[in-house]
């Protein structure tokens, strides 16, 4: 795991467990990154200020690099994001089964709804007067949501019948992690990954969550709250043996309605 | 048990799964029909839920088979797939569960309910279940 001061980690079944988040006020107080710097960082999937520190965990870095590459290379299949955005604009009427009945499309719709909710909140708080991040910020997050929402690996659940198999898909778990993180005030999940052989029962895994913090929110408590929320959701909805949940604060967000990537 | 009977059973199983506490959606496994035809030796039937349901359309399209009673603009009817071979009967379905429920517990409850119903059908050989949770949330 990393010594990144913005990374909060650690989970051994005890939610009061140790955290790697720094107590140094100089490091836990978020600073505003300029639009150019944010754009460069997001283009690489990393905040430049955090990239070196985030890269010292080989497995995590590999997972993130793979995700970044996959986001770039992923074919545009399934229901288009534009169609999902239009459907949300129309109040989800008339009912569209291609979206509502498709787990991947539904996960994207829910993520977009949460992102827009944050944007609206920021507008009402008049935070939008401060420098804004790259125009592609939401679009970048949504491209990751789109990839993460795919079914992925099948994670076994205990069955009471020998020949009956029960699973939860990796896509469902990633959606769960994202929803847990987004539900924490001031946090937005940029990406998440489950590291480990989840297809094997009782395999030990770690969870990596990269978030963006709302400008003005203390980073360490925010990261801790996200970690606890993710742990709670994973305990409730899966049987994963989670060794740790690493939360990395990648950037600070300040959105307005002109910087929503067209979504 | 002919295809029509199996199809009605699939509809019934879909309804049973949908009414299990904690389940918010039931749907067919994408590609289910085609995959089963390739994988199962001695296959005798592949069906999806609903009157006149056809396994390939239900499984591959995810919206075929069942749903004939649903309005075009409303949620699709719950769909499960049934594969019947000379050696076994395999029920396949995907579900979404409520974020307020326990996913693993809901999955086991659905399995108990469906296997209990299948046990009442003496014509079905070695019934078993393949269930996935594909979503967690309020909708």
C-alpha cells in the first residue's frame, strides 16, 4: 500500500482500524488545481501531484493502468451514453427497457444522475465562481463508469445446494462501490477496482477507490468516510474477503453546468 | 414436459423470483440460449419465460419470450431460462437486488424458492440453478 498522504486504507473487519491518511493539515487541506493541470492529469488518469506516490503499489498501479488503457481502447458498444443522458433528461419516460433492463446501462444512468446532482449542488453553493476543471471531467468519469459497469468476473456466493451456483458479477460490485462512495457528501468516485482473484471463493482481495474531493472539504476524514461506506456495502452485499480498501484522492472538483462534458 | 409447459414453468419461476423479498428485477442471461445449445450435450429444450417463449429469443435478446402481458412502455416481465437435457434441468437467471437487502441472502432465498417449485415437477431431471446478481440498487 502507498504512503500517499491522500490515501486512506486499511480494513481488517474493524472499521476503526488504522488509516494511512495523513494528519498533517498542510497535506489534508485540499488545494485548487488549475484547469490545465487537471486536464493533463485526467488525460493520464492521474493527478500529477499524486502520480508518483500512487505508483508505488505495483498491483494497484497495474490495475489502474489497465483500467486507463481499457477506457481508451474500449469499443463503444451497448446503449450510447448520449441516449442514456437524453433518457435521464426526459425523466426516464417513456420507459426504455434497453436501459432499464440492462445492468450496465442502468449503472451508467445512476452514476450520471449522481454526477448531475453534485453539479447542481455546487451551482447552488455558488462554488462555480472558482476555477473549473477540464471540460471533459464528467465525460472522463462516465467513460470509466461505462467500462466498470460491464459484467466482468463472476464472484461466487455460498450456495446451500451442491449443483446450484450463485454469483454476483464484478460489474455489480463495482457499481456498489461507486454508489457507496458517491453517497458520501463531498466525494465523487472517479474509478474503482477489485484487485485479486475474485473468482476463487475466500480469495483475499483489496479494493482501490480513486475519488475527487469537493473543494473545501477536509481530505482525510472524507477518505475515511468513503472507505467505511465501501466496507459496509461490501459486507452487506458480497462475501468477499477484503484485506483493505485503499482510497486515493486524485483531485479536487468544482463543477458548473458549462463543464459537464456535454452530458 | 413439452416446450409450452416448460415455458409456463419459466414464467412461474420468474414470478416467484421477482416476489422474493429484496429482489428488484429478474431477467434472462444475455446469450443464454446460444451458449446452452453449444455447451449441453443431448439438449431437448431451451425456453424462456412467457407464453410462446422461445429460448433463443428470450436468452439472447433478453426481452423475448416473456413480457407479452406487459405494456410496451413498462418494465419487462421477469424472465428465467430453462435448459432441459436428457441428464439434467438447469434454470438460469439474473437478478438485481435492493441495496437495503443482503445480496447473498437474497440469492439463497431465490434459489430455495425456485428449487422448491422445481421439486414438484417429477418430469424434470436433476434440477439445478445458475443465478447471478447483476445489479444492486433501488431500481
